[in-house]
């Protein structure tokens, strides 16, 4: 009996070690973020739907490309369980010293975002449980 329990426990621990990084509940966050998104809210301020769109495309190789009224910006992204990180962000030609510039505000939100929550309408980028940006799927 004790041999059976020991063998079962060993198999369980080995299984947890080997398969520990696999997410069995739903689709991983990285797969959910793939594709083209439109930014609709930054730091609680809704963006004017009639204004020039602010978009981000997340590629499966960890690259991101965004477009604002000033041009194209780039960077890298990674995820973990309900977590997201943005690194190596390179802005477009917008004036980064203008705190009111939308791209600057988005970069600030992305620099502090550590969590992501997938909702019915889109994805919330969050910092310490508070939303910093809302993305919705871009219609192509």
C-alpha cells in the first residue's frame, strides 16, 4: 500500500513539474492578445471615436507595432498568467515631452501595466488592479 502511495505521489509531482506551465483552463493570454487592437481608453479617458485611431498589433513572435496620428511605434511584449509586460518601446515622431499627447499617455500606461484582464468587449491593461488602458478588437 505504501509503495502504491509513494508511486502515485511521485507521478503526481513529476506531472506537476513537467506540465506545470501548461494552462488547462481556457486559452492562454498570449493567444488572446494576438492580432490588431484599437485603443479606446487611456487612464480612464475615453478616446474620441471620430479622431485618428490609435491601434496596436501583437504578433506571435513577441513584437508589437502601433499606429497613431504621428506615425508608427514599435516594441516587444510578453505574457504570463494574467500578466503582460511591454519592453523596448520606440515611439513614433510624436513629441514625447508633451504630456497631453495621446501616444505619450499610452506609453506611460504600457510602461506601468503588469496585468491584463480579458473581458467581453476587449482587454484591460492594468496596474495594481486598476485599469490603465482598454483595447478592443480592430475590425479589418
